[in-house]
C-alpha cells in the first residue's frame, strides 16, 4: 500500500521511525507547506519531496495520505485528500470543530473511501492486554474508571531545546494554543470507548490557569491547560479523566471492578505492565492488597528505536487502515469510531466556554481485538 505524508513537523519523525515495522507500507514521498522544513526532512530520510499538496494528490501511486499537519489544518487538508479520491489517516483530532469532523466522515462514506484517526494506541500490546483481561472478567463487573494524562509544568521545562530525530524543534506555540486536552485526552478516551462502548454524555470542566505560559512568543489563543471530565457510557460504566500540563506527571489508568482493580502506569508505553489488585480482609478490616498481580502482556516484547517520551507504534494505525483497504473490511479505527473519540475530546476541551453537560450525538460499531490477542 503506497502512502504519502503531508506535514514534516515534530511528530513526522515518529512515523518514519516506526514505519520499518510495517513492510507492507511504501512511502512515496512527503510534503509540507514550509518548503525549508520539507527539504530538510526529505533530505534527512532520503525521501522524495512533493512541491505542493496538489502535486502529491495528482500522483496516482498514492493510495493513503497521512495528514500530520497542525490540528487547525486537519479539516482542510483531509477534505482535499478525500475529494481527490485518497484514503486518509489523520493525526488527532479529525478536526477541531465537530461539524467539520462529521463532514469529513460523511464525505468519505459518500465517496466510498476510508478516513481514520490517531491515536492508535488501542492497537498496542498494553491496551489489547487490558481488553483481553476485561473480556475474561478478571475484576468482575466494572463500575468506575480513573484515567490521568498529566505532564507536569511543561511551561517551566526546557521545551525550547526539545528536538525530533531529524532536528525539528517541538512546536511549543502551536502546542500551547491547541491545548493539552485536544492533544492528549484522546490517548485514554480511545481505550475507554473500545472497552465500554459508546459514550452517552460528558460533564466537564476546563480552565486556562497560565494564559501566557511564560513563553517568549505571544499566544493568540487561550486553551485549557487543565481539564477534568466524567464520561457516562451506555454500558453503565462511568469514567473520570483528567488532563493537564500543570499537575505532576501521571499517565495512570485504574479500572475499578467489583472484584479488583485493573491498572497500568502509562498509555504512552506499549510494554507498560498490566496489574490486578484485589481487596483482602484481615479480622475486621478490609483494605487493598499492596501486592499487585501481573497480568501477562499479549504480543511480542519488542521496543521502538527512537528517542522520545513515549513508546508508541505511530505507523501502526496507518498499517491497520491499509490492511482494511486491502482486505475490503471495516477498519478497527473506523471513521465513526474516530468521530466518536473526537466528539468526546472536543466536549471536554470546549468546557472552557460551556461548562455544562454535553450529550454525545455520534456512535460506532464495536471494535474487534487484534488477531494476535
């Protein structure tokens, strides 16, 4: 399956570094509206560089376009790709406005094309292991979930020195303006909807505590740097998810059932161990056993050879989409699944303005486990 990448920024290196794991994907070239950035990136990896999006879309070899542009450009670029008859894999989110995200899904379905969206971590070993444990009912009926995506006080970190493999600086102005909720909440939201089905409602609160982020460039948009939400699923499960770039680093997940707690420390690490913790009763006291039982990880134990704050198979989502196109089946990260995740995350992000309970309008077909589970 031949693919092309639009957007040669910070995240593009992670796709290139994980692409060798998927030999069925052939990269025809890359493109970026910033000619200097495109030239540097293509030279570093010895890739063909398209001069424009129009030139890329006119290439009949390209079957899937991987949209790695700034989130504010996702809708415009993905729409152009679909109109040109290309399947699309988009970095998160599909769009920054829910009506635009729905328009992309409707356009793809009308043209008989696939559109899919990151994050693809639900396809990884830790996420699939937790899914398997839930199917085996190891902690009984699930009642409650606590999920954290806190990254510490990023504005006080040496972020101006953060460079990708090819030397691209971390786009801190864009990251602060887009906001940590749109950037990161989806990493756990995409797990939760896969495990517990469609969400019915989101009750959220978000706040911008540090408007200027004490940075050297003016920020044009004040986005939440803290958000918290309660998600109610049709299955009856309730999840509380917290996201910030202020609170101390914590990427933990705890799934609380009648017979124990299923947990992992970090959704950004494909080999993050999965634990079961149960309550014990001694005499007249019942408390959580401090000793955790490891639940065996499914899949291989390989790691990715790239530097960064995570171990994610970024190209895995593209590979799943390509496999679905080739086999003429539904993609595990389907358009409707991606839209549902997008709507939940936007409901949390937009609580800065609304501060009210939001009723989810989208739904999706349940996901199957990966074949190797």
